[in-house]
């Protein structure tokens, strides 16, 4: 079973040379720490930076450099800063190759709910709706179940939707899954996790074809 850093390490394998990548709040922000050194990747944050680097070491933080989640970050040589209008022009103009988001729920058809739990105070949707509406490649980083042990990979989302039919791939603490027109296709399982454990933790339709390899992280 993976922890949050393990999920980020596996997703980092999906990042290719030359990609422009947007990292959502939570687990996705960790992905920048694990991208291979031999490729060039530009990380974009909707609060107005292109060229984010890994998180700073303790004592080296710059309070003026933050991501969309208000975490301190580093900037790589050549990074640029701009206003939100320019940032969202990049996003809405489909100039981002890969969007990595967290989620509270994902449905078997690729619907995603990641911005609001009814009855709880939220500041707003932020850039999530624009990201899922504009990106053609969306990977979700999430835990497979909630704290009560209930599946977060569902037949149908119960929470307010952020986007419809947009998620392409999901990496959880248990598995890597692709979204197909027939449901979640199991691609890989986390080290030490059995296929039966994944089946039991998945409410939505799960497709298991043949032997499922362990993740290589």
C-alpha cells in the first residue's frame, strides 16, 4: 500500500519531457519532487507561476513564492510570474499538457467531485472547474477509500460535480486505474496489495484483465 509520497512518485512516471503540467492542491503538489532529472518539465500554478520547482528545504522558504494551495515553493531558473487572467488563458487555451488533481470522489464514467462537501464552509471552487473543462489529460491522485473505509471510486458521485466524464487515469494508495466506457480498468496494484482488496474497495464497475502487475516505484 502506498502513502501520499508513493502516489506522487507513481504519478511522476506519467510526466513526459517537454510537458506543461498543472498541479492541484494536496497530493499533486508532491509530484514535482519526484520527476526524473533527465527530462525538462514546466509546472504551472493558476495563481500565476510557470516554472515551479520542488518544495524548499526547511529554512530556505521564501514567503513570496507560493502555489495555489498557499504552500511555499521554489522557482526554477527561467520561471515567470503573471496575473490570474494570463494563467487562466493558458489553462482555457489548452496549453497545459497534463493536469494532476486530488478528488473526494470519482465515478466510473470519469466524473470528478473535488471542491465541496455540502454543509461545510468552502472559499470557492478555485481553478478546478476550468482545469477539468480545458485539460485533455487529467490524472487524479487520491486515497481509494475514506476514513470510514468506504469507496471513493463510485458508480455515481454523491457530491457536487467539478467536471463530467473528464478523468483519464487514477492513482490511489491501492492501484492505478484507467477510466473506460465500461468502468475502471485495473492497470497496476500497489506493492503488497491484492486484486481482491482492490475489488472490495471499489464500488464502481472494475475491469480486471489477466495478471495485474505491481507498481514499479
